[in-house]
């Protein structure tokens, strides 16, 4: 889970990968917290860890000297799906490649077997 900014609000995002198509699927749940407020008063979104609790999400600052955490509740509306295509990396001609949706990565075939491209 990560936090992302969409339309000025913080969204809690789950990232998954399509098994057949080289695509990242992001499901984001909107909170009532404005991105500007959390970044000014707490930390930049990229420096915040997210954990799912019973009915809310607990956020903590990565590398913080003291263990300070906040609770985020999701709003009922504004949930979104984001799809991002993952382009095939440049591979030398003649090398077999495939998309591995279980790992979310492109792979190439070498003498030792399939490895990440």
C-alpha cells in the first residue's frame, strides 16, 4: 500500500499487476485529508508508510526519530482505478521475452532460465 495524490486529496492505493497484459492496476480509496495539509503538517507522501488496521489506515513517517502515527479513514465516494501500461524494456534481438504477471515484470530467457529483464 502507498499514498498517492489525486485531485488534491490523499488516496490509499493498492497496486497489483494484470496476469495477461503488461499493466499495473492501482485501486485507490479517497480519504477526507487534503494532500497539501498532510505534506505541510506531517511529511511528504513518499516518506509515509501505510498499514491497514481494523476500520482505518495507520500512517507513520519513515525514518522518524519518534514513533508518531495518524489514522486515516476512507470516504465513501471518490474511489478510483488507475491503469498504467508497462512497456517492454529494450532487449537484444533474438532473446525470448515474456510478461510475468505474478511478479509484475518482464522476463528474458537465458541459458540459466527465465530472469528479470
